[in-house]
């Protein structure tokens, strides 16, 4: 299992649910992650989907709450869920739940006190894909990414910037325009500084317009989500995709909120989306 | 919603996932529970299955970890998960995780200091069924019960003693013979006293032999469960069912442990079992 230390291993839907730890070069800290390995991976390389979690989450929330393992087992998908930031006593933090530990926002910080460890962009686009490929039978060209809220922002932005690496992308309740919303503006200012020209590279709407994505983007958003109007602003992504002709399926789901009960309801659709594209 | 206070309500698989609280007459304390109401309940009364959780659990563990809502929605089942004991400052407790708060063992205590509040047998066989029927559209004769570990013991014993009330029963990793195992002996001695003749009424193996159950009993047990040999002793239930000709499907599942990843893997089978019997 190469660099990974196995913290736990549990049989689940005929596959293995692992919790792993490793010393990350990107963040300079130990990082935990969960990996589901489907039964099909015993026979041949299979596609792999990264799950990027939202504010306050660790590698555990998705793993125990989303119910993804059933369909991942059926479709033969490895699912990797990293933690949302570096953590520990020597790591900078903030009193708010929306900055610092648990809130890495999938960027590489360039501002004090965040610079030394907050390198979640490099972590999820470079170090982690390489380590996962070394340790698990991932089919070449078979990597996708999905996420929720801050992690939906993460999934969309890392995929749009790295479409040669991530072939499929989807998101639940993503922050689609962090340059326009309080959570995003606070985090981007703290991690990247006040020069807003540097923020656009981490704004999904900006990236849809400037780069686009080769395959269809799938997004689910609950219309009873209390963060919709102020923080998530889904309509901006709808508009951006329309403007440039980006293939996208952006679904407003009536009655659903921001919770993992919403994610559990539609995770099968997202896994099928990735399996279809990753083939 | 009659006596229940609604603490939360979330849309999930087209139905509603509720967290409720009420002042229990049986326990003399506030009691919390979770209730999943499937979309089908909007049109007509539907069957209802109680889930009884294991040691240390609250109403939340099953609700967020088991992934039961998908199949419950599809089959049209209400699923009710109560807390595992009375709780609060005025309620007796023990330093161990296996006695006191979080460990009610589904008996009515007759010994100090447990007597005033530890009435989980009456709670799940009398008060809660009545309140649920008042508040939700439960089909007459459509009540089943299932559970895990201590709650598997609870499901089996309350069903065997109340087969006119609970028409279907299943269990994950149940304590099948608490009179023969350390967890059970400690709890039964504390709650019921040292007269072991009183314990048999709460031992599933004894009840299979003395009463039997009208419909098939479904049990799943992981063979990598660290509690199997000392605490759960599944073979005793296999032997008891054989001895008296009780219809039972008791499955030893290779590689699975005691966790909710095991429960999630097989919960669909259990829900189908209940739906089939409850019609």
C-alpha cells in the first residue's frame, strides 16, 4: 500500500472501505483519507472518483453518510475522499468554521499565515492522484471528481483546470462563484490576498467561460437549501454554461436541503454519470 | 403530529426524515427518535418497521449511517428508530458503555438505581407503537421490528414476546443469548436482579424454545465480528431454531464486522423481508 498507513479496513458491499493516513509533501502534514475499493478492482483496473467534502468535514462524513458504496460496488468504482484541509497543532487556524482547518477551499495559499500548509489544490490535483495510482488499480484515464458545497466548488474548479486529469465532474450544492459570495470572498482573500484578479482561477463560472469542460457537467442543488441564495448562487453556473454552450445538467431538486440526506438521495445518479464517462 | 415535537425535518428519497422528541410516560424522561416517512404514506397507510440500536447509540446512528431510506422509500415503509435508553442529569448511569444511559437493553428495570426510568421494554412495546400509530399512517397489523447487537437482542425478544404486535422480525449481529454472555449477564443482573429465572424472558434463544415466532426470523452476522464468540454466540440461536423447528434464515456473512458498513450492505434485504411479511 506504498506510502499509506492503514488506519482501518472494513468489508462493505463486497469491497473494502479503508481509512488511510500519509505524510503529505504538499501540505507538510499528515493527511487522512478514505478509500472504497470495489470487488471488481481485484480482477482489473477500474475507474476512480475523488469526492471533495464541504466546510467542517473530514474524510469521514461522506464515507459514513452518503451511502455511496452500494452503487460504487455495483459499478466497479474506486471512491477516494480526502480530508478538507491540513490539520494539527502547528497548522494555522481561524475561529470561523469557514476558514482554516476544515476549510481549505482547494486552493494553494500564498498569504500568511496559511502559506506553509494550505496547499489543497496541489494536494488533490497532483500528490493524491499520483499516490492513489501507485497504491490502487486505477484504470489509465479513468479519474473523475465530485464534491459538495465547498467541495463542489473544489470539484468543478480542479476539473475545469485539469481536464486532462479529471475526465468527469459533478457536484452537489456547489459554491459556483466564490468570487461573488461571502464564503468564497472571505476564503479567497485570506488564502490568495486582496488582488481579485488571482481569484478568477478558482471560480467555476469564470472557468466555464474561459476554459469549458469536454464532458457534461452534472450538478444537483436543493431548492430548500438555506445557503442557495447567498452562498451557492446556482443560477450563475446555469447562465455561464448557457453563455458558452457548455454541456451541463443542472437540476434544481424540489424540497431538498444542504444535508447528506440530499446527497444520499442522488449519489447513485452521480456515480452512474462518472461510470458512464469513465467507461 | 400529536405528542411529538419536531426537531428536524429533511427531504430524503422523496420522503421525510424526521427527528422527534416527546415526554415519555414509560421512562419519565424526554425521548428522541427518528422517523422516515416514505412518499407512499401520503396516499394510504403503509407498514412500519422499528429499528432498535445497539450499545452507545442514539436515534441518530442508524438514521445517518445505515442508508435505509432508499429502500424504505421504494418499498413504502415507515422506519422508526428510538434512542437506546432514557438520558439526562436525573437519570442513573454507569461508567461502563454497556450499562445505563445508551444501554437500556430493552427491559423494564426492577432494581435500584435503574427502576424509575429504565423501562425500555414498555417503551418500545406499548407507548411508542401507540404514539406512532396516532401520528403516522401505519397500516393495521403492519408493524415489524429489527435491530443491531443489543438492539438485535431487543428486536428478537420484543417480537417473540409480542407476536400479535410485531408481525415480522430481523436482526443484525444480535446478542442471541444474553443470559450466557458478559454484556447480557451484566445488564440483566443490574436491571432485573440476581434471580436468573427472571432473565429468561429476555433471552431470544429461551423465547424461541418457549414461544416461537409465526414468521421467518432473518439474522445476518459477520464472521469477522470481534464480538461474535464472547458476546453474540450466534450458534446458540441456530441450535435453538433447529431444536424447535423455528423458521429462520441465519446467515454468516464472510469478512464482515460489527459496524454500520455491515448493516448498510444488508439493510435492503432486511427491509424487503419486513415488506414481504407485512404485505
